[in-house]
């Protein structure tokens, strides 16, 4: 459904709930306040997101979570995902100022690509 209430598609189906949903544990968590800069990062520091002062319009708790790679779209022809993906949860809207994402690349990621002769195709992207 779009913000204006327009329904894009609908369907009816039957399903069985076999257990309660337990969201994955956050790998990083902060309270992002408009009055100060903050950095959201995972436990080993390989992923960090810097939010400058004023990035959030209101205080909000945000978390960094692993993202199931099976939920990613198909990689473009000639490219291979390296197997590491994450998402930020808790943002209530657009940021007032740009955040900066830093992702430390593992040597194993590059070795895997080199073994497939795909190191020249290495790039970092973002999903929407």
C-alpha cells in the first residue's frame, strides 16, 4: 500500500503459524538524538554508521541487524554477493543530514572473489 492509501496488489491465502516470531538480536544499538552525533556499529566494529548532529529530527532508538542474504535480490550478471549484509531498523523517516556508512572488507571476501577471477567486479552497494 502506498502512503496515499492506494492498494498496489492484494491476495488471499491460508497459512499456519508454527511458532511465535522472534526477531534476530540486534548486533548494535543506539539512541540517536538530534542534539549530538552518534555512531551505530556492530560488536567487532567492522560495520559503523556515523550520524552527524541534527541527522534525526526527534530522538529515536535504532539498531543494526543482520539481514538474511536469501532476501537479497539477484546479483547483476557478472557479480557475486560476498555473503555479508545488514539493515538499520528503527528510523521513523528520512534523515535531515546524511549518515556515513563504513564497512570493513574481510580478506576472505577478496580471496573468494579472486579465486573466481571476479576481483575486478568488487563493489559495495546499498539496497532500498
